[in-house]
C-alpha cells in the first residue's frame, strides 16, 4: 500500500477503539453542528484512495450546482472519470462509475463516507449528545447507521467525525481546518477493512 501522508497526519491523534458504551447522555444541543457544515461552492482536491491493496490517485471535484444538488467527480490526471456522484436533497444518484468500482458494497461505503463529510444527516429525527471526559459526541441516527460529530464542550471546534453503530465505530474522518467553508484537507480511515481516502485542496482553480 502506498503511504497517504495527509491521511496519516490528520488521523494521528485519534483512537482506533470504540468507547461509545462508556459515554453518558447529556442535554447538550446538537443544532450547533450545522455551523461546521462545509459549503462546497467549488472545491478541487488532489485525491488518493487505497482500498484492499488497490491504489487510485487523481482529482476530486466537489461542487454545489445551481439547482441545489451536489456533484462529486473523481478523475485521473488525464481526465478519465472514475466516478460521478450526485446528491439532490437526500436522494443519491450514480451518474457514472468505472466497471472496476461498480460494486454495490463499495458504492454504498463511498456514499456513506461522503455523506458524513457533507453532513447530509443533520436533520435526523432523534439526534442526541453523548459526553466523554473532554469530548462531546453529537449523534445523528440514520437507520442502523449513526453519524458522530465530536466537538469541545462549547461546540466551537469540530474535532473529528465518525460513523458506526450505537456501539461500534466503523470509520472516522477529519477536516482541516474545520472553521472554513471549504476544508483544506480531508482524511478518511476505516477500521473494519483496509480503506483510506486522503484529499488535499488545490487552490489554482480559483484564479
């Protein structure tokens, strides 16, 4: 596997274990997480993906479209499209994907990973907050999946994001810096199988 430097650096201080069962419910609000929702007017990233021994690299474009939808297009440096995803509200559509990636489980995983980053589930019916020693977990259930946004007590800093069940963490992600509309770097790491995504923003697109 090739080394993903910015994934490793971004996720260096996080724990691979799950401690949800040790957390206590609190009345702290969850609406504050909406302040961290990124606004991808047009964000271009250098992307590296490692999945079960396979490596892909290229450019990932995330763009909010005039009709309110969000497009995410991953291409290689020559312009070949690996995938083209679209979100319209809560609806998800695969506009294009190469045959090698056209696997139901992989598409489902990518969708959930990026929905965590895009903060698509902040309108969950019964969100709640769990309190750790120094971190607050703002939790947004969506069926069997739970989307966790870890903040400080004042909800002024987004520390990291996690997805899993009520008891077990499946993956975690970080955005740096977390106080900008468009993140500079994004790192994603799974714990149930070998899967990492690293994104580093390119700024020349705004010239």
